[in-house]
C-alpha cells in the first residue's frame, strides 16, 4: 500500500502524486469544496480553534492526532483501509472471483449511483447541522458537533475520490453536483428523505446521530462487502469515524435522559409540565423525538422488496452485513425471505425471493442494533431508580417509503384506522409546541466547565482531558459575544 503523504495539498495514502491528472482534478475540486464549507458549514465558528482529531494513518494509531485547529484548516484527506491480499467478490453472480480493482463496465451506472447516493448524505448532514453551534449546551458538545461535521466532510472527500478516479468525466460532474444540491432546498434537494429534514435543536441532533448516522453505519457495512475493492476499502476506513458519531448520539440522548430522571427524582414528580417548568425535557417528549427520528431513518433502507437491491447484490456491488462471516450461501439465488405484509387488518407472511429482500435484511440488523441502544438508555432510567421506560417504535410506524407507507400503524405496528391516527398523532410524534419548547431551552452555554440545564455532563472529556477544559478557543473578535451567555449550572 502507498504510504501516507501528509504534506501533500490533499493528504492521502493512495499515492496521489503518481497520477498528475487525477491530482489536478482533485486539486481543482478542493477550492470548490472549501467554498461550499464556508457557505454551508458550521456558521459563526470558522475562525475559532477547535480541539479536533485528524486522521494521520489508517492503522491502529491513525487517530492519535488531536490538536486545536480552525475548521477551514482541517486536513481533509483520502484514506483507504489496507488492501486484503487475494480478496474475492463476496456475493452474487460473481462470487469467488477476484475483487474488481477497476469499475466493471456492465455495472458502471449502478455503481456510480450507489456512490453518489452515499456521497450526497455527507454534505447534506453538515448543512442540516450548520446552525447548531450557536445553541450548544457546552464546549464539549460544541467540539463533538464540529468533529462530526469535519468527518462528514471527509466522507464526501472519500466518495469524490472514487468518482474522480474511476468514473472520468461523469464522475467529475457528479462531484460538482454534490456541492450544488442543498438540504431542504425544493429546487435542488438532497437525494434521500431524512437528509432534507431540518435538524433544529440538539435533541434532534443527538437523535439524528443515533438513528440516521446509524443508517450510515449499516450502509457502510454493506458497502464494505462490495466486490469493487476501492469502495470496500474506503468504507472500511469511514466506519472507524462513524463509531464516534454513534457515541455522540447515544451518549447525548443518554445525558438528556439522565438529567430528566434527576429532575423527576428531585422534584418527586412525573408531570411533564413540572419537568418543563424546571428546564428539563420530559420523557414523553424524548419518546416522541425518538419515534420521529427512528421512523424517518428507517425509510433510508429503501423498499422491503427492491429490484435495485437485488441487482446490487447480484452484481456483487453491495453485500449483507458481515457477508462472509454470517452467511453460508453467498449467491442467494434459490432462497426466500418471509416478509410480513398487511392485507386489510391482517398481517400475513409472504415468501419473497431473498435477493429482493436485501434492503429488509439490512434493516433487520439495523433495528436490532437500535434495540440495544434503547436498552442502554433504559438502563440509565433504571439506575436512577425510575420505573419509566423508552421504547423503539415498530418498523411499520409512521413510514413514508415502502409497503407500510400509505396507511397508519400504531407504535406497536398494528394497523389502525385513519381516525385513530389523527386522534393519537400528537401523543406519538413531536408537535409544533414540543419543538418550540425544546427550542426555547436551546440557549448557548460556551463557558469552560459550564453546561446547559437540560442535559447532564459527560462522564469524561475527550482524549483524557476533563469536561471542564477549553475544547474550543474563541477568536478574540467573537469571544465576547459567545461567552456572554446566561449563568447556568457548572458541570
Ligand atoms: N428517500 O428500490 P428502492 C449516511 C428511492 S446514510 C428518498 O426500494 P433502493 C450518513 C430509491 O433511491 C447512508 N428516496 O430503493 C448518515 C429509488 O429511486 P429510483 C447513505 C428513497 O434503491 C448521517 C426508489 O426510491 N448510504 O451515510 O433499493 C450523516 C425506489 O426504492 C429513499 C446509502 O444509502 C428515501 N429514504 O435502496 C451522514 C447507500 N429510499 O430508482 C451520512 C447507497 C429509497 O426510483 N444507497 N429511495 O430513482 C443505496 O444502497 C440505495 O440507494 C438505498 C435505496 C438503500 C438508499
Ligand atoms: Fe458519513
Ligand atoms: Fe456519520
């Protein structure tokens, strides 16, 4: 494998300097990425020094580098995980043949589409989160937000590298379009639904990084099983970054729950209004946010029966999670999947060809992982001595994609009448009043060691530092404004 070149204009371990044309094309794209970052990246913090982790290698020590840097000076690089000698196509019609090092001509369009869809989510999420810094509950959280943002920027680089390297002129055009589309813009929206929804407050951010980034984790795991080796290698390295995003989301929600439980204990009440009056987020509101972001994110797996998914698998472009370890039959041509379908008020089991069920199989793994997350959140309630529990809604609840969309289901997955949905909706999903309330709590707290009243401090800081530490050093010109926040608790 090429060695890591950190001094290059674009840090990389793909020997970029040996391919002048490619290097020039990427160096042309770099200032446009930069313009996009300044326009659509974190607003109001580009001049500040943020304690960020930068990839310097793909090995075990690759993440050892932490430093205070201005985000526009972050070293976005191109890093592929090491090639595995003798790697074969892990699934589909070409199972067992040597993995592709070049794009297989007959699958070019399909492969480009997968890469563009993956790529599009990365800048989309940065756009969705661009205003959150202004309401951060602590310096620690502010730093974590920015760490996630710069890494999503690097994920865009990872995909643009593939487009430029393997798809010629159309690849370069796709790379331009990735900087042109905008989250939530009706004229040029991002490709997938959830990435056009506003992330207006930090509870949404923590739910997004729990549930939407977790779709990212599972899609990347499926792409790590691609027979197109460069895609497999780049997604394998992206997964190491994804782990931190999962951490930010899960511990973020966990800390909100912890604070709420403490308030319930202190005040000796479960009354949501009382919790709200004391500046906490009541559990029913947390549950509604959970319902909203889980049900939105679960759409991202696509239709339950998908000929696209069957083609991707057959072509060996996208496998199942841990394809080689967990399955015996990697061709999956004669097998079936039992899909629950709803006819009238009855749930029936229908046999569908296994290859057409690949989206649903990945969704099964995702739902299982989400169940574990909710279990861990419930342990926080249990430890605080609270009897309340959060639940993951059924996958049929509130869908707007696939066979369960177009008719209502309750959070347990039972088909219900439209009138029942109308009557219960505000108990199950955040209302405008919920969102307004949560937003009203979002007052920035950017002083060292302080934390907003609606969330508990973390157990520990980043990279061995305390929670009370200067994770972001504000530029002199804006420090006064940023530190003039209302007094609040110390962490
Ligand atoms: N919204 O055949 P079907 C991440 C489209 S997240 C809107 O059932 P398919 C990240 C679909 O494209 C991971 N449209 O779907 C997270 C198709 O369009 P056409 C992102 C949707 O193709 C947080 C049509 O509906 N990576 O990394 O089997 C922060 C029929 O659908 C949606 C990937 O997604 C939707 N939710 O599966 C930062 C991996 N769902 O053909 C980053 C690459 C489906 O009618 N993508 N459609 O034009 C794929 O593998 C597949 O495209 C999908 C969809 C799994 C997304
Ligand atoms: Fe990402
Ligand atoms: Fe992510």
